[in-house]
C-alpha cells in the first residue's frame, strides 16, 4: 500500500470514529434536552443509518490498517489490547442491533410508545462503549 493510501485509510478510520462518537453524543443530548418526540425519533433513525454505514467503513479501514501494520502475535501486549478492543467492538455491534431495533420500533409505533429514559440509556451506552473503543485505539496507536 502506498503512503498516500495508508494515510487515506487512517484518515477515514479516524473520521469514522468521530462520526460514531459525535453522532451518539448528539442524539443522546437531543433526547436528554428535548425528550422523545417526533423530531428526536427522526434524528435517531437518521443516526442509525449513518451508524451502520460508518461501522461498515470502520471494519473495512480497520482491516486495511491491520494489513498495513501487520497482524500482532496474540501473546504480545499489543495483541492482547487488540483482542480486548475487538471484543468491545463486538459488544458495541450486538448492543447496536438492539438499539436500532428499539429505534425502528419507536418510529413505527410512535414516539409515545417508548420510555424516554430507556432510549436515552441506549445512546449513553453507545457513546460510552465507543469511547472505550477510542481509548483502546489510542493505546494501540501510541502504547
């Protein structure tokens, strides 16, 4: 991979992380301040589309980064941190399937059918878990 390609892949990966974290915080704050209503549910539905597209980008660029850096040995410190990071990402994906299901159900049944605190908790969990992934990525990048 050329130096430009590697830089482009890393840029896309970092930008994707910013979208995941910033979007989750934005929806969480919207739910916290405005409550669950038509506009908040609509915002959440839009974020779900952006989230899953960005997650696809993160997987592709993550694999690209691994190809550039080389796979670590599982017994090294770096390999252990990577394994933990991938486990946390798996928790994020599984939890996000549930969050998406709840958001789409709320859209279908109306905003009044969902508990405001439950929906807010899903987005709180999202930005917290994404923050943990970000912290682990920082450890991987800088030791």
